[in-house]
């Protein structure tokens, strides 16, 4: 029998991972848009903040900077110098031990020569280049210095070279020197603009073992080498002047062959000419106590550069930035696979929001919520309103009139329903429920009834206060959610009704839902209810065959009115002229058969006195809801007026 093993899926995104939750993301964006953000900034804020199941860009950036700080706090860059010093001390100790028992003058001269060595490590190593060691142990320690320097020098320019250079032979040294010479010839030809395709192919055939990155052409080879070489240069820049001078002098004796250091210097010069955009002058302060060798230091500097590049990608602050720009392989190297999963899901979320048509491009080039997105926000807002109404004990009006006509929708029958049955769906439900038994039977749970709506139409004007006090007292978002819920109810349940949204601050204007949702709060004095009621009356006259409904949401008494020339006159406290003009417009609406319902936010006694006057003159009513109950109050009043 075949045996199967199961493990973690490694090849790309998890195919069984749940899809991104667009509704949750859209609610977050909608909340920010209604709070005054632009759709673009709301989307960017969502990407920065993330979702309950996915870390955002801010969290990933915080982890990047934490890793960067950890590298700098943990390490220092004098590891190679320390290793050379230790090997030199071992050589001197072994040599002096071998000389001590010898009584001849040559032994004493050698001891004096060793005692007179310069204090600097590089100078002492240079002085001993021609020294004839008596101790085999001392000679081996000194040879290790030359090998170490060669390994570190090459590791700082070629990734993974250090392990490959263990137990070097003179033949290996010559092979590396030949590779370096061929490499510099290739780079010089490329720098002159020559076609290096064939030369690159020959080079990789001979020396490909030194390049685990497996570049496909000269450009990729230059990219890999330049990043490493620039990191090595930044490491040198980060050292003190003394450390830098010591290392430069030591590297001249790498593998005991000064030609190798010369080839490395030529390589750096060629790469700097080919990639001047690399960071060749930067530095980083290393303040830890764990020493790094030259190769390890270059690796650390490359890590720091990669972390900086990732931080820039996550910041998304450059023109045309997209989440697809994030280097997921680099992110996985630095923060692990979990961070890559989060970044990939954020990218999928951004892409789905655009591809699903929830965000669209406005004529001026800006992003805005699409009608589809507004419908989804409206569904959520209406659902919240219904839940709030249930909590307050309000009954859900399932029909708008006994003598109704079908809306095309059905619902399960409940006790007390008098609507006609939807026979096809009822029978279908019975068949599906009893299919497993082989005998169809009808049960009360199978019954569905046809929803109806009242034949009469309504012309609805919702006037919302957009003065600065609405923003200041945190009434801005509840006001917008109320408009969303009412718009959703009318466009889905009472599609023959005509809804007009009117905003009023210093002036009033008619707006569509997208404008209202995206409206930003601005510092503007004035509550021009007079102008708002004028526009509401104009809407009611355009639909004279419909039942008129006027709903006003405000938190302040009228402080402005419209003059004949179209200018707005503002004064606080309100002028008698402003109040008279506003009341006169209420009377004009009453003549059209409209009662004005006012939803008063706050506890202003002057406002309460004025809205009571409006209610008495128009036959309307005054509601003083809390912010959580505003939507339920407005929608409930609309349904009450419609039933009346």
C-alpha cells in the first residue's frame, strides 16, 4: 500500500488559506472615509493598520527597525583585528618558548627583535613577513593570519566564499587570483560598452563555482557584486580611522600575495563606476560587544541595507508605490515566513479592493468609493440600524401596507403573516428538505411568503447639519451612517421613493451619497437651515404626486439665512430675521403637506425651544436620540411617515 506524509505547504501562498475579508476591510475604509479621510488615505491607513488577522505595514516596519537596532546593539566591527591579534600573540608566545632554552647569541637577538616589534597589529605582522620562524607552531599561526586575511577579504566581496576557502593551497590561491583577473577584464569590457554575452558565458563556465547566486548575464553579476562591495565599503566607513588603517595594511598580505589585494581594489573601482547609485559612502554605528569579521561585517552591512530598503518599500511614500513592490524574499530572510504571509495578504487585499470595483478612479484622478462599495456600506449601516431598533423595542415593519404589490423578494413565513404564499419556493423547500427520505411532505418550515410594498410613493428630503460643531462633538460619522442606512432602505425596499440628501452649514446644497460619505469637516460658522428647507421644498415640488417627508438632523439653532442675491448672512446669537425666514420656510413646507421631523443632537435649550416651534407649526415631531440611536430614529420616522 502507498504511504503518504503530510507537511507544511512551501511552494507559494497557502492554497487552503481563507480568502481576504473584503467586507471587514470595506467597513474599515468606510469608517475612515466618513470620518473625513479621502478614500486613498483610508486605504493607505488600512494597509498601515492591518486587520485583526493580518499585521499591517506599521507592525512590519516596527519589526524591521527592531531587528536593525538589535544588529547594531549586539555587534562591533573589529572581529578580524581581534582574531589577527590573537593569532599573532600565539605565534610570538610559541616562538619565544622555543628560543628561551637556546643559549646562543642568535636566540637572544631574535628575542630582542620580537620585543622590538611595533605595538600596532598591522605593523607587527608586516615586520614579521620575512622572519625565519624556529617554532613550527609559531610558523603555522603566522600562516593562519595570512589565510584568515585572504578568507575575510574574499568573503567581504563574494558571498559564501569563506567556507570554500578552508585549507587553502598555493594552487587554490593562484586559481582565485586568475578568477579575479578574468572578472576585472569582464567588468572593464562591460564598462566600455562592449557586448559581453559570450565572454560572460565563458567566465561562468570557468569560474561559476565562486558565484552561488548563479547570475544569468553580466548585469545580474554586477548587481550581486556591487551590493556586496558597497556593503564592505560601508563597513570600512563605519570603523575608526585607526581600525580602517590597520585593516587596509593587513589586507595587503592576504594569502601572502599582494596581487590579490590589488585585484580586489580594481574590482571595487570597476563596480563603483558601473553602479554609482549604490550607497558607497554610508556608515552605521555598531556599539555591541560581539565582534564581527570582515566578511561577517559586510554581511551585517548588507542586512542593514536590505532592512532600509524594505522599510522604504513598506512606507509606500514614493510616487506610484504599490504593495507589489515589497521584496517578499528579502522580507522572509529578515523577518521570517510569517511576515511574508502578512505582506502577501495585504497586497491581495489591496488588489481585490480595486479589482472587485470597490474603489474607482474619479475624473480628477483621485480614488473614490464606487456605487458597489456604497451599497455594501449601506447594507452594514442598515443592519446596524435594524439591530438598534430591535434593542430599543421597535417592531420591524415587514410590509408598508396591506394592499401591497410584490417586491420580487420572499422570506420565511412567521406567525401572524398574511401575505400570499410563494408556492414554487415553498414546494422547492419541501423537496430539498425531504429528498433523503424519498417521500415529499410539506411542513410549516417550508413555507415562504411574498413581500409586498405600499403602492404610494414618498418624496423624502433628509437635511443634515454639516457645521463644525458636528465634527467637534463626534456627531459626524453617526450622521453619515444614518444617511447611508436611509439611502440603502429606500433604494432596496422602496425603490419608487425619491430621496434627496441636503447638507447645510453656512450654505446648503444637494449632494449625492458618494459626496456626503466623502465629505470632509471644515471650519465654517453658520447653520443655514433656511437654505436647506428651500432646497427640500424644491425637491418636494418636483415630486408633487408623492407623499412629502422632511427629516432634519441638527445640533444647533439656525444662525444663518439666505439673502435674495444668494449670499448667506451669519450672526450669533441668531437674528430675528434669520429665525423668521426659517419658520416661514417651515410654513411653506406645511402647505405642501409635509411635516418636518427634527432630530435634535445635544441638549441646547435654545435649540429645543426652536425645534418645538417647528414641530407645532408643521405637525411634525422632535426626537432627541443619542448618537447610537440616531439612525434607528431617522429610519423609524421615515417608515412611520410612509405608513401614515
